[in-house]
C-alpha cells in the first residue's frame, strides 16, 4: 500500500480487500489446449501459424508444438480477481483500468498447464469513492515455474453509494 494511505484511512469496504490483495495468491492451474488457442485466434484475428498450425509447428518451431498467444496468457490474469473482487461487501463494481510493464518472457506450448501468481503493489485513493488497485501478476508454466508473462495490472474499485 502506498505510504500516503494508512490502513486506518481505508474505508471499511476496502479493509478486507486490502488484506486479500496483500497476501500472495496462486490460481488453480489451467491447461492451454489447442482448441482454446484456436478460439482465441478466431476472437482476435491472429491466425499466425505459430499458434494455429500444429503440423507446421512440428518442423518449424523448437519443441515441435504451437504456442499460446501472449495476450491469451495475459487474459488469464483477471479470471480469479473478477469473482473475488465482486464478492467484497461495499464495492459497487470493479473496472479494468489497464496494465503497466507487460512482458512476454517465454513461449507456452499447446497442452501446457499454467497458473497465475498475484500480489498487491498498491491501493491508492483516486476520486471520492474510487480506489486504484495495482497488482503484480506472473503467469507460470507448470510444473517448472518458468515465468511466461509478467505484468502490473490495474483495477478501479468503485465503492457503493
């Protein structure tokens, strides 16, 4: 939490949220199937063969497998937060506010298991009734823990009236 907002200054609705966000959290693992990669390609229009052509990947890519889109992996960083943040009493809604410092560090082959590691960076007052939650997110390939994606994720928390 930033130095300018003490725990005592947090509205009651954010006390539990801050405690939840401050602890390091690990998501359940998610398998990145070829069908999920293909659906993402259809949704985004990114049909680059490194993602969607398993036959070509066998001879054209190290490891011989297609790889997940970086933005598919990045999208996994919000899944657990959506359910958790919406469940805190006193919060009207949570908005995706953007990202800082996104890096795609390692390819994730089709069929891999990944998990997301999350931890609080800061919780800052914005306008009255609005708070900016910054979290460090890491997408890890299982079971090795190799880091595939790192990002600073921003969420705007709007308190109920």
